[in-house]
């Protein structure tokens, strides 16, 4: 299960907190949520990842894509940080 909560929202930035697992169908749920918040208006998106307990390979690929697009990944655990650098 993945819980996605809007922590902060303004006209220029949105911060989402991820809790749980970024795996299986939840990767697509994260993709859908990110697409909603990065629609036609230029909004900086940040993801807080400290409460993520597991990320499968598809989730790692998607988080790397987000990072490469300029999405801020905050509060990343050392383990997840290592996976994102591979």
C-alpha cells in the first residue's frame, strides 16, 4: 500500500509525503499523482520519502525519472539513496 498526502501546496510548489511501498500498482498510482500536480502549470514538485518502507525495481526507475525531470526527492533514506545511485 502507498499513501500519498499533500503536505504543502502553493501556486509555485507542491510537497507530497509518501508512506508505504512504491511497488507494483502503486508505482502507477504515484505516476498518476505526479502527473496531476505537474500539469500544464509550471509547479515545482517535491516528494518526501522518509516513510517509504520498500521500493521495487519499477519504483526505482520511476523515482530516477522524476529526479531527472527536476522533481525534488527529500528525506531519502541511505538505503534508498544507494538504490537511486545505481
